[in-house]
């Protein structure tokens, strides 16, 4: 590998598991995969885990580049990446570094674990190719700290699928105007379409803010609340909803406690919105609203046939076990938030336990493992994906592409409660879809501002 202005990126295993085609993400720069990473991929590919599929995809991507008539010398020196659809800017090389042949001694970390071997490889390449920039790329925070401490000059997280730099910039799904909304406008054209009132609002009157499809608009002083349903170069089409009307909506006996819940419930009940993303702190009502809307749509309005509930945890991702019981029974402990919600919705019934069993059967509520979602096509159902802040962008893509005709997907998550080892608020799949689906006319995103679970929960969220 010649010394030039191009960087040399050394990839950790978790990068290829997070994004199996990561080798195509570094444009004109060169990529090195240590042999230790191949060994780790080999150990993971045969496990009964969802991540095993990503390991196999990564191995096949490596084989597409390094297979065929490539000699061992070429593999070590670097092979040009083949042209791949959607990755036309990837013009660098890919190499496998035989770190097992190098005796790391001076200044190296103890070689008794794989992380240290990968760091030692990056340190070795940094010295070998000086002054060419060598970058270690890993999603493991502790490994980044260790590499810095061991002498790596450049250590980075894998950020190719990161769309924002600060979680404070994440779209909340609504825009709140100061004062009275109507006082901002010089002229408005209004049309009636049946029961709907749509305002044509000039963009020049709304300031420099960027507006997108299905974003909610509200103000601090008047009763106005609307939703963007169309956009041209110089105006917005805003569906007039009204604050009072939203606060008086009802689904399965549940009414909004604040305007944010009102906007969420409106999106949940709208048949034209296929994807609803609910974010917010613990206790803001995400799961309760989603479940109430699902029951209303399936049982009362008969718009869907069933409710499918699933979520992601590390344990589920590996296996749901071989103990006796159906898939629903095994999933029940992980989906206790859903059963808790159902109990709240029916706590005033004469026979709550009987009501619960009746509703579970009537609404055809199914608890499914995310492990068995791949390859399915779900038709005419309400799908509730809970705790999806722990999913990567590729895992969420897998879930969304399962949704067939007539299916509504509800994604709920709290970016302050990420349990995954390699995800942060800005790299979570939940953040990814919020940003990616902003302009999609069939989706809505609402940040539920405020804790309504209890005053104890509200105090804890604010003070702890």
C-alpha cells in the first residue's frame, strides 16, 4: 500500500455486524480487516442469533471482493473494491491483515484477547505507514478509549448511518410558534373538503424554519393546531385540527392528557398514516396510547384484523428458549409493559381478568419474537414495535420491510434508555428512521413532551 493522502481504515468486528456492507462506506480510502475480525465473524455466523445473519452477509461481501483468482499477496496488499449499486463512490481497496503472523511486543497491549489484537494491528499499521493517516473504526466505546491510551492517533465511531450530530437536533414532529399563529400570516387561502378545512399558508410568513410532511403546527396563545399535508415551493397546505378537538379525541376509553398526546392519538387513528413513531421520556404515554389506538382500530372500527406486538432485547435476539410453552407464553415476560397497559385499560371492569382474556382473543393480540419476523409479510394488522431504541438501522429496516398492504406500524422508544452495547442516541435505529421518514407522506413522528405516569415518575425524570 503506497503512502498517499488517502486514509487507511482498520475495521473492528462490531462495525461489520452493525453494517455488513461497511467496507463500501469509506469512498476513496482504503480498508483493512484484521484476521482476528474474520475469526470473530466465523464464530458468530453459526449461532442461533439474529446477528449471525449480519455476520454471514459481511463474510459474503468480503468474499465478493477477495474471492476468485486473487492471490494471497494481493489480499495482503489490497484489492480494488468491485463496483456495487448504490456505492459507486467506493473506489478504495480492501485488504486482510495477517495479524496472527506479527509478534507484537514493544508498546503493545497484552495479546490475550481479540480487542487488544485488533488495537495492536492498528498501532502496527500506524507505525508502518507513517505519515499516512491510519484510523481504527469501532463502535465499542471502551475499545476506543484503550486504543487512544495505547497510542492510536485517530480512533472513530462508525458514523456513516448517523444523520445528526446531536440528539437535540432530532426532529420532534411538531413546531410550536410563539404567540398567535394567525398573527404571523399576511394572507391565507382556506378551502373546505368535506369535513376537513385546509389552509394554504405562504412559507415566507413562517420564517426560516424547514417544514416537512405530517409535521404538526401549534402555537402558545390560540386554539390553533394543524398538520402539514402538502408542500410547494412557496406554500404549505395545513389541515386544521384544532387543539380542543385533539384533546377531546378518544380511543378505547383513553383521552389525551396534553396536546402532545392529542397529536399522537390523531396520527395513530388516521388511516392514511402507515408509520407512527412515538418518542419521549419514560411515563409519557407512548405504549398506552399505541395499545388503546390498536384496540380501537381492530375491535371498534374493524379496520385491521389483528394486533402484533414485538420488541427487541439481547436475550430475545439470541433465542426464546426451549422450555415448554407457546411463543406467546415465552414472550410474555418481555412484553409485560403491554399486559400492564391492557390491565390499566380494563381495571374498572367488573371482571378485569375475564375482560383481558376476552380482548386478547377478540383483538387477536399476538406476542411475537423479533427473531422470527425476518421473511414474513404481515398483512392488514396493527404492529406495535416497542423499545425500538435498541435496534440498529438495519434491524429496523428489516422490520419495516415486513409490513404488507393495509398494515400500520407503530414504533415506540425512549432514546434515554438504550441498553445496547454499541448504540448511542444519535446512532440508534429509532433516530435513523425519525430523520429518514420526515418527508414520507405516509409517516408521522411525535415527541411526547411531559411525563403523565405519576408525579413520582415526573419528578424522577426531571431530577435524577
